[in-house]
């Protein structure tokens, strides 16, 4: 199974830190944010990783190279000067990801989720499998309803999408190259009963503000002593 790390966003909520450096290269615990993902993916047995780039993407390619230092092989999906949103970014990268199901991880989260577990998560008829977490303070209403391992488009308590999921390329059938979001595709597939899910009760952080980045940095540095 291949993996993709989403790294093309402008990081506008992280300004001024991202005015001259892409968000995936911001430091947390002595490593760029994206390096934590690459190390975790390598430890979970993933070898082929696609990284999408846009805003200051040349810096990301220069910093990561071919991925050898992280024990992975990186292929880059260049979105040009304007990021394509999550859906559009994954769609653009499909030729690099291939015909089999693939893992996607948001580049601006930090988690201890065991990625190897997702190799066997996707049921034969499913188009996606999502990892959900308890709602953080900045997303109190959540994103998706989970019932008995299925994402459903029904009323009920919603949980937050962690930014970690497995997808079949067929989820994007009928899409066209360009800017579009992932959530509408997931909701449409859920209405068809074709999206599974699970709750991760371990560590997870959305590194969406300079304050959260500073908190993660301090936490990781304490842990490394």
C-alpha cells in the first residue's frame, strides 16, 4: 500500500511562521512536522510515499529529497501555485498512487496512530475508511457520525475526522482535475453505505495555530530528554 502526505496548503492560520517557509517544514521537537509522518510511515512498513506540493513546494522537495534519509521513496505531486484542496490534491496524485487502495495523512496533524493497522481496514465494497477522534475544543460539533464501524449520514453525535484515511481510487470516479474538497465525496459514499470508520483514542493534535505548534514542540522536547 502506498501513502500520501498532504503538504500543499498555504498554512494561512500559521502566519507569520509560514510567510517564508511551508507549514510541513515548521519545527516540532527538533524535526520538521512532515518528518514525523515519514518516520512513522517507514516504521509501519510503508515505502512509497507521495507528497503533494504547492506553496513554497521547492523548499519541501529540497529538504526531503528522494526520501532515502527517512527510509521511504518520495514522489512529488506538483499542484502549481494554487493548492487544489484535499480532494483535488488527491485526484491530481492518483497516477502516482496507482490502482490499489492508499493511505492519506494530513501533513498538519500529529498522532501516535499505528498506520500499519490500516492495511487491512478497508472492506471489499468500501470506498473509504476514516479514523475519527474525540472533538477538540476548536471543532466542538465534529464532522461525521459513526455507528457500529460505519460512517452514516444521519443525525447523532459527530466525531472529528483526524485527517487519516484509506481510500480507493474509485472514490474519485467522475471527478475532474481542479480545486475541490474531499468531504462531499465522503458524504456521498457514506449515503451509499460504503465508508467505514473507527475511533482513535490515543494521541492526536491538529497543528493549526502557532500556539498549538509551540505546545507540541515543548511536549516533544520534554519527551526526548
